[in-house]
C-alpha cells in the first residue's frame, strides 16, 4: 500500500508541474484536444498505457 501511495504521489506531482509552470499553454493544448476525434484520443490513451506497462515491465520484470 505504501508503494502504491508513493507512485500516486509522484504521478500527481508530475501532472501538476505543467499546470504550475505554464497554465496558459496547457489550456491551449486542451482547447486543441477538443477538436480531435474521440478515436484519436482513445489511441493516445491506449498508447500511453502500453508505454507505461512496458516501462513497468522493463524496470520491475
């Protein structure tokens, strides 16, 4: 449980850095994402999950 909470904390830190450093840029990126088809967003999400899974496998495997 300690490991899971540590990982969650690191993820929240990494997610918060762009919002802290350049909120205007993040808002522009989100606005651009609104016009993308859902299938592209799903593909990006799947790609991110698979890259994360591969990274965990390589490090912990």
